[in-house]
């Protein structure tokens, strides 16, 4: 019999492999079918999935962190959100230290709430329902080029956390829209902001311009 931690690691590695094979099968011309508008590269998406699995495995393999501590790990472009509940400030800091040392992690945003009680089934169900409503509401953001599928939504105890690569305008509009969803008690932006104009200028600078021909 394998120890619990080794069995968990083996299961996580198997799941990662399945996900990788599935997404590779859907990869065509550098785009992933089902997520063609993701601003992350294919490699970064795979890195993020690996970060989430590795972080969860290492967190719950640490003796100080118990099964009663509820930690959600969500990675977008190497920026990792920790949300949920943990029983002490010391363990909250420990969680940050553990995840910070995972490969490809660029930054950890620790939003864990220190409390003695862990969210029950009713609270978790409510959080999932709120996330679904927020995702739907984001389709109402009226900004040219905005794609709501680029925004990752996580909810913990009615607090909504928004992640993704967005422009400042998109981020503000998404947060405002999420705040108006019934049941939401707070919105935390964990966005990584990009400048589309600057990116367009860089692309143009890399283009070879044709010389005007002489008649």
C-alpha cells in the first residue's frame, strides 16, 4: 500500500496527464479548441494547471494543514489565488510560503479567511451558484472586444474573486457587473492588466513595411 501522500501525488499526476493529452488533441494551429480567445499561451495554460495540482498536493501533504482547512487554489498566468478558510494566521502564512516555491509561480495572492469553522455544504453550494450567476452576468459587459470567458470567477463565502488578463477598462467593468449580482457581498480584483495599444504597436514594429513603388 502506498502512503496517502504518495497515492495523492500519483492520482494528481495521472489527472494532469489526462488533461494534457485531451488539450493536445484539441490543439490546432497554436489555439486550443474550446478556449480560442484565451490571452494565455498554450504552454502557460498547462503550467497553470500544473501549479494548481502541485500546490493542492503539497498543501495537504503538509502536516500542519488539516483536511478541515478549505483551500481553493486557482492559477492564472502564474498568479495564484488562495481562497477559502484556514484555522490560524501562522498556517495562512505557511500556505503562502508553500505555494510560492512551486515551479512557475510568479505571485501568490492569499485571500484565505482565518476562522475556526469551515464552510458547510450549503455555503459551498451557494458559492458555486453565485459563481455561475457572475459568469452569466459578465456576458452583459458592453465593451468592444471583451470576452467574458477570459475572466476566471471564484467565490468563497459570497466574496467573488476575479482573475485574468484584461485591460483596466475591462477589469473595472467586470468588477462592477459582478458586484451587482444578487448574493455577492464583495468583489476582489486579482487581474493582471495588459495594454492592448502597446501590444499592437509592438506587433506593427515587427512587421516589414513594403517600400512604395515608383511609377
